[in-house]
């Protein structure tokens, strides 16, 4: 079995994956798509599995597409990356399947955003369909802040960033929940606690990871959500709604797992390499 590890920026996660591949004596190549072009040819098809780890969503998506085209099994698949990489496409699948998502209105012009703000009511959340690490995810408390966000987003070069997901602000516990699923298994979940100078819980923004007891409702909601998008190795953000219970905020197709490992003690890279060896050797 031969594995390709697709990267652009090498984070601690990718270093741990390399270590796990070495420790478990799996043959692999690291392909840095920020440096190497990817040809549509048979030679690329020599890999059995590709672990897609590029930070850039488009690099991940297109790298997966080329590799899949040459017959390689990619984790995750091109379809999963295209859906999970876009929060509107994700909500579309989840909503249709009856899985709870934050009450959301999609608005595609400044005028329609103003209407969506009125319909949701302040305070509200406005975020673009693409992006990570909480970037551009905005808490808007009044119309003045709203107008500022609308103006700034209109200046973005990327059309997707001009689209607004206007969303209810789900608050109460000062935390959100992050889970990881591998194959059909829920590896675990942990809480990300919001720091005092923030309203978002991302570890990249200073959110502190702590252990969390997983109940049946959480497990069921998360596994269902991952199944709906066919995710193979994904992380899931869950918010706790005061009346509706667990709500799926988003799924991530290139999961970061530093905080997860810290809080749960579960060795994600070793588990992923074991999973791949079991499934593809
Ligand atoms: N509707 C909401 N209500 C309350 N908090 C929210 C809401 N949407 C987002 N947040 C907070 O902002 C954080 C970032 O939002 P979100 O997960 O949607 O963005 P992201 O950039 O895709 O994050 P990630 O780095 O996890 O990929 C969430 O983890 C949560 O703490
Ligand atoms: Mg995300
Ligand atoms: Mg998130």
C-alpha cells in the first residue's frame, strides 16, 4: 500500500501524520501542492490512498479531484470537500435530511442582507459560506455594525465572500462542541471554551479545550450529519441551542486535531493510519 500526503502549509497535524506513517511503516510520499504541479496521468494512480491536508480549500478540492481522477481513494473525497468546504452547500444537505442547523437566511446583495438582518433580529451572526479559523464570522449587534460588515464584504475580490449567511446567535454556555468522526465511528468530542476577549470558541482564536461527556443525542446527531455528506474523516462543530438542543454549525473536511488530542487524549494521527491500513492494505 502506498499513501500520498497532500499538504501546502505543514502544521503540527501534518508533522504528526508523517510520524504516525513512519512509526507504522507505511510507504508514503508527501506532495506539497504549493510547490508541485499535479498531472492527470497514470503515474499518480500508483497511490492507493491520499490524505488531503491542504489548508487552502481550493487546493484540497482540486488536489482531491486530480487524484480521484487517476483512481486514488482520497480522504476526504472531492464531493465531501466541495460540500463541507461551503457552509451553504452543507446546510442544504443537512436541512433536507432534517438535521438541526442554526436558523439561517442566505442573502446575496446588500439590500437583501438588510432584509435578512431585519428578519433574524439583532444580535445576529453574519458569516461567508467559505473560510475557516473564524475569519469574517461576525457578531452584529445593531444596524450600524451590520452596514459596516456589508460594506466590507462588498469590497472582497472573491464572489463567495460577498454572500452572507445571516444566522441566529446561539449563546448560553460560553462554549461550543467539537467532534471528530472517522469512518462510521465517533472518535470523540470536546468542549471549546470561549476566552474572555472573544465571542467565538475557535482554538485558533484562543478557545481552550476541555473534556466533555458525550451523550446519546450528541452522538446520534453528529453521526447522522456526517453520514448525510458521506464524510470519511471530518470534524463537526456543534452549538447548544437553548430550546432546540444540539445544532450542527458546520463540518470541516480537513480537520485540525491539536485541541482534540489535548482534551481527549485520543491519538488522531495514529488512529487515522490504523484506519487506512485496515481498510486499504
Ligand atoms: N450562529 C452562531 N451562534 C453562536 N456562535 C457562533 C455561531 N456561528 C459561529 N459561532 C462561533 O464562531 C466560531 C467560528 O464559526 P464557524 O465555525 O462557523 O467558522 P469557521 O471559520 O468555519 O471555523 P473553523 O475554524 O472551525 O473551520 C464557532 O466555533 C462559534 O464559536
Ligand atoms: Mg469551518
Ligand atoms: Mg468552525
